[in-house]
């Protein structure tokens, strides 16, 4: 009997999953396997918020698999050792895995291929599973191995050929195989999670996708940067963990509408960053473009930024939402990142690490390269761009609704007055004075 293994990584779904579909087509029986990788769980990417989301996503994946006759097989430890163990136990002929772009993902693929070859077991990788396009498929006419500027990439991306979404397998046959119970989040990562964190998996994510596409997306172009409106899809965690397929999501988006095109553009930014990291893995922690910036070492300012007590409500509101929900709208991320790197002149890696600690959707490609874009070391064609927090507040939170939502000690200040609390009778013991002056105070 031909047995295959579908090794889940950042593709925790049964709908439109090239890994599961190929394993099902190739094998009479399939082992849907997920390894709780100790190298990730105990490393710098360990985070309570993502641990909580992961456990919920695994539970919903298991339920989806059981609905078609299978179940999720769980192991924990070294990923190469555990996959090899399952291959030996079931005598698998092949292992299928989604292609990914980080340095660790590339190492994992190489190590698995070498180990499995000793058992005459093939490792098959599948692109366009974590992203909507193969990160290495779109290259400039100049002959470079990647696009360094988003606009020409987006033009190519819009007309690129994409596979059609895949139907989930109708039925799975599972061989006898050892497994462990679904874990609790506390078993995966110690430390406090965000108190208002929302978690889910494929079932939850698909409902959110349907609801988003049924109407709210039409206002996306107009409201996506309106911080008070809270009018974004909040699908980014489900894309990060692969609970929602980027291929299927894009297939369902009507790009002929203003809202649909604006939303698709954000999916393109996600693909853009993945193709960049695929070509330049070192950009995860090193400057993509060396600007010879002299960063300041200011622990007190960094602490004030992290705690949401810089004295600038538009910055502090975002940092408090980050702690409370483990998520931030894109505009708030840009404002917070610009304040740290351009106003305080603190190294972008400090901010990127803090976001990795709290953001449930944080991955190397999007998180690190967005930070570099803001810091001026990345792909921004205007590296000296500074987002003045007061002008950002006037433009994206004009009535102060966002600031009052997250800074209750300023809730009594009406309208735009909330953004300049130093002009009001606010006790510094309740809310601090600005930690530095910016133009326009």
C-alpha cells in the first residue's frame, strides 16, 4: 500500500492545500502530520500569542480532517527526527511540504531531503501555498533575481498566471500511526498572552473571509487607514498560519472594484516581501540597503514606546492595542515604527523584535521587511520619509476616536484635542508629557 505524508507547516487547512491534495492523489493512505518544532518553540520566535493561536488552529484543522475520515497526527521535537520517525513507522514513500522562504525553512527542507533519501523516501515541495504566487517566479526583465521596488512588481503580479483553488479531498484514509494529544497553549510557550487576543483556525478563518468578501471589502479603499473605523479584514493571522489560502482569497476578490483592488494590493505586498526574503535571507536581521545610520541607544525611550507612554496619543494607542489584542491595523504599525526609527532614531531591529513578541501574525518576511521599509534601510524609494505623529493623527484619526478607545485616561478630551494633551489640564501622573518635540506641536 502506497503511503504518503502531508507535512503541515504554515498551511493549516484542508481547502486549497497543494500539500494535502498532492499527498492524497499520490498515496492510498495519507498521514496528515504536524510537528511541534522545538527549534521554533524555544527560539527567538516563541510568543504566547502565536502559541495560543496555533493551538486553536490545530484543533480546527483536526476537526476538518476528521470530517473527511482522517485526523491530525501530532509529534513534538526535532522536526527532521520526528518526520523520519513517522516515515519509518508507516513506510512512507514520500513526504509533501509547502515551500517557504526563511533561512530556517530552507535549512529544514535541505535537512529533510537528505535524511529521507537514506530511506528512499522522496521530499516533494509545493509552491503557491503560503503565498499567492511562487516567490521566485516573478523576476525583473533586467535579469535580477528579485524585484527591489514594489510598483513594478505589482504590475507583474496583477497579470501573473495563478493556479486555481483546489477542492479539499473528499475522503482520507489514515494508516495506523502514533500521535500525541492536541496541546494546550501553556505547554508550548510560557508567559502572558494578550488579554483580548482573538484565536481561530480554518473554520473560523473561512467564515471571516466569507463575511469580509460579502460587503465590507467594498469600503476598504476608503476606510482601511481610518483608525477609528476599524475597517480592515483582520485576516492576517489566518494568512500567516495558512488557515486561509491566499490563492483562494485572491481568486474570490473582485479586483475590478476600488475596494477589491486596494485589498489585493495588500496581498501583493505580502508576496513582494516573501520574494525579497527568498532572494536575500539575510535581510531578516541585516539592513537590506546599508544607509550607515547611526542608531541611538536609549533604553528609557524604548521602554516608553513599548509601554505606550511616549506622550503622543496616536503612537501610544497603537502600542497599547498591540499589547491588548496582539494585532494592529497597518496604519498604526507604520506610525509606531516611524516614531521609533525616525523620531527616536532607535534601531529597527529593536522594534521588529517587540512586534515579533506580540503580533499574532508576525512572520519574518512581512514583519522585518515592513520595519526596514519604514526605517529607510529597505525598499522605500524615499528612505528619509518621516511620518509626523501629529499629522498622521490629523489625517487618520481626525476626531480622536482611536486615541480615546485605547487611552482611557484621555477619554474626556473631545475631538482632535485628544492628540495634544499637553495643551490640556492633564495630570502628568496620569499621562506623560511628550518624550521629545516634533514639528507641528
